[in-house]
């Protein structure tokens, strides 16, 4: 049987104009199925490890500080390096995914993430560690965004939000797993845990064999024969897994996206509002998320003088709450819509940090309670951003646009911990720290009021 990777067709604008509406209509009417679930599980396994890798630094930092005798600047560099990699690599990965295909870039970034994590475990010093974490950051950011777009373009319209977020749940699950695994740090050290990050290397071949290229991307690039062949295979697999025939496609007049993708399209009158609002929400949500979670173990240790074991357990509870919030978002995002999910997540998540800003000298238990409740809502909003960003830009530059605006999450990941570290270094109380995070969360909620609702609409209509 000819594989998806062996089919080729010369690009043709005429073929694109004819094929794209058919491909879109046929995919939009697909129900959720075991075929979709199996692909979510495959890509989700990689994203699970990416989440684990992303947050592991928060728990490894106290041990690395002791091993390498790190000062404040070196500690900050260890935290920042992964975000810098994502900041640099995000737009590049997106442009490459629009040019060469979603699945190819998933394969490239998965390889990059696995190899860099393997080498991190062997780092001889902090300089090499930071350089490898930057490379890892490129891979992690590229993989989760390329895969999210691929899942969105393969899902039917009615359950698109649920399909993408069920896949994206793997990332906060990985964050939580990092907290769970960190309990073993005092016994085994930090290096063995980074070896876990090499697991995606074993998934490269299954992804190559089982993940099709996005038919929407193929149709946009004029590869009509290949696009239709992929759709037919998906339809057969979905019909077989559901045990019932598919509904006939409903052609809604969707036109093929025209013109070459250009960076300035993001700032055109048509897309400027979307570009600004999504960029701000990516930044604000992840500023609060990582400003909160990255330094919690250190705050518990240095400010409240908890033992390392107790500090890690407290942080695990907060991460678990974030995972629960992400599950809730996946369950209800198609029912209540993207806009309400984002607004509630940012507004309530920010508001729940206000008590910590108002209660002077808050104890460790108060920090645990309020930060845990806040994390549940902030995580829910942040995970929703993956599906929302994939829906508000057209197929011809969807990956590039999503990566450019999503790069602001890397800025948030970078600046959130830096700001918290700077405030603590200047002698600010934890009340000031939590007050700043609360204000950023509430400000992000105000921007969410400007969102457009995309739930239940055909993908290209929502992006139009």
C-alpha cells in the first residue's frame, strides 16, 4: 500500500481552488473516532515529555545550584535559556511548517527535543546546560504548535476544540509528571530525570508511518491528488472505527486561501486585531503561569523555610490543580466557547492571587491554597490558546501566524520568572510578587474581551 509520504503531485493553483473546498467540507463533517484518538495519543506522548522537560528545571534548580555552586545570574540563565530557544525558534518553525508541511516539522522538532534532552543529562557545566536547553526550547515550542495545528486541521468542526485540547492535555500532564518525578530528586539526582526526555526518539518512526500530512495543507499547496488520497484513507478509517457511514459533506462555499504567506499579513487590517489580542493573551497567561510555578519550590524553601521534600509536594499539588483545570477546559470548550473559557480563566485565575497580595506575611499554607486555585484557571485559559490560535488564521499561513503570536508565550515564560526573581532579589515581599501576577492575569482577561468566538464554525470560515 502506498504510504502518504510516497504520494506526490505538482502544485497547481487551479487544482487548489477546486480541491480545497472539497477537502475542507469532507474533514469538517468527520465525527470523533478511535482513529483520531490514536493519533492524539501518539502526538500526545511526545507533548507529554515536552511538558515534563519544560518544567523540570524548576525542580532540578536547587540541586544544580549546589552541584555547580551557581549564583543568582547563573540560576536565572538556567531558567531563561529554554524560553530564549522558544523565542528564537518559534517563528522559524512556523514558517517551515507552512512551507514543508505540519507532519515533517513534527518529526524534525521531536528529534531535536529528544536529542537535546539526552545531551542535557550529560552536561559538564552550566554553560553547556544552558546552550542545550535553548536548543531544547526550539524543539519543544515547535513540536507543540505544529502538532496542535495538525490536530486542528484533521478534526471535524463540531468537536475541534475538544480534539485539540485533549491532545494538548498531554502538556500539563507532563508538567504534573515533572512534579511527581521530582520527589525522587533527593535520591537519584537531576541527571537521570533528563534522560526521560529522550523517550520521543523512539516515537519518530511511528509518527512517520501513522501520522498523515494535513489534507488542508496539501490542498492549499496544490497537491490535489495527494490531499484527496489522504482524505479518503481518513474517511475509511473513521467509518470503520465508528461502525457507521459518514454523513455527506456540506459544501459551504469555502474558497481556497489565495496569495503567498507574508509576515506583514499579520499586521493587515484584516488580521491585526487577532494578532494583537492573541499575542497579549499568550504573553500574559504564560507570564503568570511560569512566574508562579517556576519559583514556587524556591519560595517555599527560602521564604517559608520548608524542607525540600515538603516544597516539592506543595508544588505538585499546584501542578495537579492546573492539570484538572486543563481537563475542564477540554470538556467544556466546545460547549461554552473559546471566548468565555479564556475570559473566565484569566479573570478568575488573576483574582485568586489578590488575597496573597493583600494578606501581609502570608504563610506557606495560604500560598498553597490560593496559588493552587489560581493555577487551575490559568492553566485552563492557557491550554485553550492552542486551539484558538489555530482557528483565527487561514491555512496558507496558519502555522507561521500561530507560531509568531505564540512566541509571546516564550516571552512570558522568560519574563515571568525573571520578574519574580528580580522582585525577590530586590527584597520585595511575596505579597508584591503575587500582586504583580494578579494584575497581569486581570489585564490579560481584559484583552480576552476582544476575542472573536470560533467554536462550532468551519475552520476556514472562522479564520476568514
